[in-house]
């Protein structure tokens, strides 16, 4: 959701989040990947911000995920590859932000909801449980299928010639979708510092984040994918190129991870975006 810092009335943007999950981890331990599994995730996001007053604004964003899961099963007759993918319109978020400043501090409160505009497929699981959890064979989906509340608070102030920002955000699904799946609650706490680099048109920043995500649940039974704790270090850069046009790039590097189960994870998450204010 927006941090509320908008000098103009409108801002439109398009962003791409990309990662390649091909590392197998159990807890914090890396293991072999005998099936050569990989989940390639590319998610363009289209956003619109509207500033109603100096203190109040709205934000809307729609994800368009393209996710491909591949692997190879070794059989006596030879290797057999498998592929599963989803693409198309995903969920849409709609939110409102309220911003106040006092004694050098600025805080922004966000509240919104994730709308189930992306279709949710029924997951397929192995017939037997593993450690009391369901083992998914196919669970890719364009959307959650539920209306999920979104909450966040950000606090910022000038520090050492730059800007320091700390934020807390959470997504809290409250129910199962019609297929019986409830996506796990996620929460994130982060803090970062930004400073101009030689010119006011170039801004560099670095941020640290702690992400916690609970496992998904299918009809009351935990799903043996997802869930855990991650700590990321995220350097990035933002460049103003022309009137009201901002180009931004960031890489999220996992410096610590403690996963709830054995699952695929990535070396890094890349984000790139372009926005236009007017």
C-alpha cells in the first residue's frame, strides 16, 4: 500500500516482481533438489494512487501473475518432465491512507482489502499425509479466492541528511475460499534509510525486513508448502527521468530464513517499476 507521500494529485505505475525458486530448504538447511524443481514467478502489477487531500488518499493495484512450476521425475523408462502454470488477472487491492506530521515525525496509516478478482483453482494433494500435513501436487492459482483485510503503519523522519522509514504491514485472511483453501496470514516489519546520490534526481536506499508467513490450510488441515520466517536486506535505487517519471529497481536478498517445512525458495527477489505523477 502507498506510504501517502504524493506531491501531485495522481500517480500511475507498473511494477514487475520476479524470482526463481529452485533452492530446496528444510528449516534453515539447504538440501538436494533431486527432481530439479523450479517455480518461476513473474508478477506485473498495475497501480493507481489518488490524493484526495494533503492527508488522505486512495490506492488501487491489480496483479497479473505468470507462474510456472517445472521438474523432472526419473523413471525406469527415462526422465519425465512435468509443468504446471497459471497466468492472467490476479487479485486486486483497494485501500485508503491517512497521513499526519508532528514535531518532525510523519506517520501514515493504511487500511484496505484484497479483492478476489483472480480465479482460485482447487488444489490437488497426495492421498497420504506427511507429518500431519497435506502434500500438494498442484496448487498454483491466480488468486486467493477470499476477501482479505490489509493493514499497515509507517513512521518516518529526516535523519543524517536522508530519510528514515519504519513500517509494519499485515494481510489477514479470515476464511476459506470456495475450494476449501485458506491462505496463511502474513506480516512484515521493516526499516530503511534513503539518501540522494549526487543529485536530487537520484535516490539510493537500503532496507531490512522481517517477513513471517503462516502455512496455508485446506479444510482444516495444514498444507506442507509455505510458512516460515525470512530476513531480507534490500538495496535499491530510484531515478527521476523527465517530469514526474520515476524509475525504480530493488533486489531483496535473504540473509536468514527459517522455513516451516521442506520447500523451494529463491536466492533473491527482483523488483522493477516505472511510475508517472501528474
